[in-house]
C-alpha cells in the first residue's frame, strides 16, 4: 500500500530536483551581466526621477551614462557635486553644471489683477483653464491653483496671494513645474542672471492694463533705454536676451508698471 504512493512521490521529487538544477544552470548560462557602475551612479543621483536629464528617470540615466556615453552633468537637481562624483565613477573629466532656477513670468497676484468669476471646481490649474481660460482676468496669467507646487519634489513653490511663489534657495531647477504650468509661465534661467520679465500677456497694452496693474504694456521704454540691446518687445510684452543682458537694471528702473524685476532686490 505504501509503495503505491511512494513511487509517485519519488518521481515528482526527482522531477522537481531536475527542474531546479536546470533552472539554476539556465540562470547562470543566460545571465545578463550588469555593469556595477550603473548601480554606483544611481546611488549618487537624487532619485527625483524628474526627467530633467532627458531620460525616463534616474535608473535610465545611470544606464545611459555607462552604456551609451551620456554626459555626466545632465542631472540639474544633483548639481555640480553629483556631476563630479559621476565622472569619478566613470573615470572621465569632471563636467560642471551651470546653476539654474525656475522663474514665474507673472506678477498678477489677487490684489493686482481682476477676476472674471469665482471658480469652485477641481482645484487644478489645468482643470480651471478649461473653463474660459480660468478665473483670472488675464488669460495669460498665473491661475494660482498650484499644479506647479504639486509636482515640486523640493517644496520650492507655494501659492501666496493667489499666485505661485518660487523659493530660490530651495529650487533645484528640475523643470517639473515648467511642464506642469498650463499657461507656460515658468522657465529656467541661469542663476548668474538677475533680471526677469514677470509678465506673459500678449494682449495690447490697454487690454493688459485693464486686468492687471503689474502687467507689461509693451511701451518699449525698456527697449529704448537698454544700452546692450538685450530686451525687445515681442507679442506685446518684453523679452530678454540673456546672452546680451549685463544685469545693469536699467530696464527695471524705467518700467512704468514694474513688470520687469531685479530678483536680487525683490527676493
């Protein structure tokens, strides 16, 4: 009676043992060897997976550095210190990163701009924009519901008086807020530059002034006064060419609405 059950048990045990041996052998024969430098580089990265480097995430970037020869200084949140450490792992020359910061091109806080209506829907800029461009009187201004703050991994953005406020000391220039803003109001610029146009309105000066006290009215005074020819009015608002800007601050001084700011003085 015992033999009736014992033989099948032994057969299954033997098959299981054989299958285990085959699996172990196969795993060793067909194992894909991973360069240990990939793991080392990934440990050096901040882990934000922000995509600022142009890759899907930190793991993808680490692999690209080792296997595809990607530059070692593409991680903006990690900064120059991380770039130097990655270069050390790769045994290559250290590359620096030009420090950048996110800038909001709008000053239309609740006391400066008019409101078209009271919005009581989903608390998202993207959602509010679908309803007649948002409640802000200026269709190009900050909607102020915090989509940019929601994606910031470094708590560098908060909503103050109905508008996004970027904290320079916390910003790591990952670029997530740039992608999140439905009105395209945020950009990255070098921290070595200090002059910003804080308005993105493309309406006429009269129309802009009617909805925002601090908007650019396209008067071209800044353009005429700039000795470096670094600022020009395009689409009814001033635009700075940072490759020419010397940071003299003349444009800030002559702007009649305060739409052009010197961040060294305002922050």
